[in-house]
């Protein structure tokens, strides 16, 4: 348990030593290290699942799937690092031989990762932030989330076993346990820390971002801070798909008791008979949703508070609620409705309610729908439930939508984030603090890299990624041509 600034200083200085160790490791060596860590995470027995289940109330089946995803993330990111993809090696030589320029990416330095409450594996101690930072060649200091400290410790131990079996420095990874907000703040402010990764609330992420920017030497804080993930349901699509769509939407809205950053919290359509029929279908679906236990009491209290504030707003009516056999620690699903005029007058209605809560907004016409789209702030995802005919008719909406989100969906639902190279899990502010980057998929590694250029440098002293013989056999841009030569 870290308790004061002196202890933090020791941890960060150790992380700096770990960073220096990683600077001596090329992409192939880092990839092998990551695979060794993945092996140890995979080898953890049922104790991990049981501990996480007790600490988070997440179902065992969900935790088993999340553990597999976490192991696969480490291996996928390792394989991407191995190819040299994120080295982005470039070599430019003048015909007369006087100028020789070579550039590649290297790690920023020690990275502080704040564990998330809703993903105890995939976005926490051994999650994608830790994997991508190590893949970039950065040491990591994880601040464990207080809601699942025992789970976090089990994962930290697995990481250290992987580091030890590979033969790397133990300083590559540090695990900090503290309930103090001040400890987290001091980590962000430490002069040797060079980047921060955070997944959680807007208030928490923005506070860390402001802290990072206020340092004498500002550092990037990559914060994912939530999203309402609006779904626009268009008229022609509803003609034949209303009932199936209602089931799909409510299923996604209440998945994980609404505790995903991609639950679609807002549904927007054109007023009229088709939307009225859809509302009836939605009402029937949500009334069948059972209460579910939330991650911890703090999240439940916040959910109930925000839900109460929403239904207390003028023009907001309760459409339907889930089953009401509420137990201690359990949340009841709710769907409310209003119109676009009310939302445009009161934009607070478009703020995230973290939990199984949805808002249905009816627009008077397509012009009002377009105005509502223009008023949306940045989102992680935005979905169109549309037919091909709708696509032709609403091109103006689709153009605006591209500037509002990181991932734009045609039909389907935004929950179920694929860990792929082409995944973009991020979006314009306030969804995240930097829309240029993703926190899911191998491209997450890019967050923790910076380019450095070498001019007329002796070949034997260059990083292996840039040497003439290309000993790592990675793809490089040499005199404007991609080659492994």
C-alpha cells in the first residue's frame, strides 16, 4: 500500500530504470517478453475468475471470456510489434551520399495506467493499456482500481512471473495499491512519468488531463471518458425491422447492466406511427429485463442519482421500467422519452447515465434530426439503423456523423468491441481526450511512441530497426520504397 510521496518517488525511479532496460530491447525481444506475460496470464487457474466474480459481481462466463480476450490482446499486440509495424522505420539518402536520414519510433517513458472498474482484466492491471505501453517500449506503473484490488494483485503477480521467466528487469512493471486520489495525482505529476492512460468517468479523466497539462513539462493523458453512443433509427428501416430492432436495442442497452462504455444510451427517430409502434415494442422488451447487480455501491448510487435527475426534467416521461424486484446492490432498467425540442433546450439530457438507462428522442422532421445531430458532442460510437434507401436519403446526416464519433456503425449495435487492427475505440472530446488514438487494437501502441531521427549516424551504433542490413527483417520505407532489403 503506497502512502506518501517518498514511496511514489521510489516506484517511479524504478520504472525509469525499467524503461531504460526496455530501450535496449528491439521489437523482436519485446514481442517475446509480451508472449511470456500472456502465457502466465493464461495459466492462472480458477482462483482469478472466482476472485474477480466476488469483487465485481460480474458473471463467471463474462469473466472467462474477458480473460481470453486479455490473453489474446497481449499476443496480438506482440505479433504486431514483432513485424516492426509501429517502428515506422524510414531511411532517406541523398544521391551524393552527403545526407543520410533515418527515423523510427521509440517509447515515451514510464506510463501510469489507471485500472478501470468495469473491465477487471481487459482494461485494468493486465489490460490493453499495459500491453500496448510495454509493446511501445515503455515501463508501466498500474494504479489498481480499489473495487477489485485482489484481482488486480493476481494479475500483477502473473505479469511479474512472465517478466521473470523471460529474464527481463522487474522494474518494467509496478503495481500501486492506494485508495487515495492524491496518490494518483502525485503519480501523474512526477517528472519522470511521460504519459497516462485512463478509462472511467468524465470527471476523473478530465481532472487527470488538466493535471497532465498543468505540469512544467506537459504530458499526454489518454483518457476514455464515456459516451451515450446514439442510435439513429430511420423510417424505411422501421418498416420491416421494428420488432427485431427493439429486441436488439434493449439487449445492447442493458448488456452488463448497462456498464459498458458502448451501451447505446440514446435512441433518436422521426415522430409518427412507425416510431410509436417501435416505442410499444421497446416498452415490452424492457419490462422483461431483470434487475442486475452493479459493480459496486458507488456506481449504483450514481446511477440512481442521475436517473432521478433525468426523470425530473421537464418534458421527460417514463416509457417503461424493468422488473421491480430490486435487491441490495441491484439496478432497475429504465427507458424514458422526450422530444428533440426539449433536448435542444436542455442539452444536459444528452449526458451519459452509466447503467441500464435509455432515452428515446422523437424529432419532428429530418431537419430537426439534422440539428440534433449537429448538437451532439464527441462520441465513441454512433449507429444508423437504416436501409439502403435511407442511406440515399440521409446523406447529409452521415456526413456530419463522421465528425462526431470514432466508430460509425451501419445497423447492428455498438456493444461487443472487436480487438482488431481496424478497430477505433475513441472519439472526439469529451468521449476521449485525443481522438487521434484508439485504446483497443494494436494501434493502441501508437499512443506511447515518439519519433526520433538520426542524421549521418554510424551504422553499427544505430538501432537495429534502422541498420543497413535490416537484421530484424522488418518492412521499412527506404528512399520512398517499401522493402525489407
